[in-house]
C-alpha cells in the first residue's frame, strides 16, 4: 500500500512539473513576441545627416545632443527601428 501511494504521489508531482513547463514555454513565447513592440520607429526626415555613422551593413548610429545629455541610437537600416539607445548625462 505504501508503494502505491508513493508511486501515485510521484505521478502527480510529474504532472504538476509538466504543467509548469508548458506554462513557462507559453510565457516565454509571449515575452519573445512582446519584445518587438518596444522598438520605436523613426522617420528619416527627423535625422540630421551629419550625425549619422554607419556601424555595419545592417545598422547605423545616430547621435543626438541635448542640453545635459548625449543620446546614441543604434538603428536598423531595413525598417528604421531603434534597436538600442544609449544615454550619457553630463
């Protein structure tokens, strides 16, 4: 009788672990697709051409100088989305 209860508890524990793994996978998929919405799209007319530097064949860097900070934006060439933004404050 003790063996049967032990095996039953192991089966229930394994089922709970499987359910938790499925939930984690679903949350991971939603997190991955939610990352794409964080990128902002900029217009080419908003960019000063003197402040653009080509990083590689897929990205360029735009430098924005404001009062107390310098902002470096790394932008994808294909879709003009800001991939990363670095802010340096004085």
